[in-house]
């Protein structure tokens, strides 16, 4: 009994001490997030952990961390994939805020999702808040939910806007490609998530720059697509981006039916008079 109690206390201590960092799929223990992988890196989950194949040919093993697996499983069990947000007593907003999603027919699976991003204006106030805008696809029917995303980000350790490709969550871990910058309000970016049957490639493009990750398919069936704004440590309305953030020219392809027109299921506006507008199956705007 005393040994069990000691282990329980130790586990609680570790969880409480873990530093959680913002990602575009929830807050995660810092040890579970690998940022800035070289563009072109390939990610493969193996028994020992996550094997990163660098474009130079070098291989690097990210060892399994049981706390990452446990955290991800507990996060899912407690509704992490319900795509909700929290508001603290002092008004701080964290989580998925405005989004829309679509499930293809149950007999079909997503094989690609592409679209353009119109960069909105900078927030009027910059107080360390993090804004994530993305298109994404998830395998919600899988035993362990994962997501692939080209993500436009405000902040999160960088100044201003950045664009990167993200993969979550083999062995409960998350990977980001090396972010690209040098663009701003009014610029149009392109994001794509494409499968060739054995590998998924997530590409984030801004002008002549692009940053990319590829991920082993691992027999996952991706059965949901979404367009999302996710935020962290937002405390006032002027910390949101100004003007419209428009996703346009979006195209979803599924295995059997080819290119389809999603019937987007829209969430209600959540805060600060935010509006998500579906203009067509290929055009969606989020504005505050």
C-alpha cells in the first residue's frame, strides 16, 4: 500500500511539474513537442519511439516517453478531441474557438485537403497570446486520434506570423517543421495535406518558401476535415487578429468519390463577436 501511494504521489508530482506548451492540438507537455524539424523530414513511428528521417539522410530517434502516451490518452479520455475551449476566472481563453468540420460518407476516407490562407491583420495588442489558424484532417474513428495540419501562427515563441507543418500524435508526441516567415497581412499562403497511399505529406507554402513534413500512413483512416481557429492565453478582444482570415480555393478529395463539396457543420460564435462564415464549400472566413 505504501509503495502504491508513493508511486501515485510521484506521478502527481511529475504531472504538476510538467510544463505545458501551446500546440495546434491542445496544450502538451514540453517534452512531447519537437519543433523546427528541417523541411522535408519524414516521420515514422517504430517500437523504440519516433524515427525522424532528415532530408540529408541522417536519422534521429525521439525516444518514447510514457508520460507523453499517458497524457495524450488521458487528454482524449477527458474530451480533448471534443474541440472545446476554456475560459478562466480572469477571462483567459484557451482551446479550439471557432471551427467547422465535415465527415465524408462512412465508406470513404480523406486522401487530400488543400487550400489558400489570406493572412489577417496583426492583433491590435500583443501580450504573448497564441493564435493558430489551420485546415486539418483527423482519424476520429481510430483508437488513437491524430491530426495533420499546415498552421498559420501568431506568436508561440516567434515574432509576428509564421507558417509551419504539424503532425500529431505518434506515441503521444507532436512534431513541427521549421517555420517560415517574411510575410504579413494581405498575403496569400497555401496549405496542403496529401496522401499517396503509404505516406502523408503536409506542405506549408508562402511565396517562394515552403516547409514540409511527411508521415508514414500507419494504416490510419482519416475520416474528418476541419477549418479552425485555436487560441491560447487570449485575455482581451484586441488580442485577436484584425480583419478577416479567409480560407479559399479549398479542395477535399476522398478515396472513392474523388473531389467532393463538404457540407460544413458550423459551430456557434464563441466570444468577442467572432463570426465564422461559410460562403461556399471552398471558402470560409473567420473574423473578429
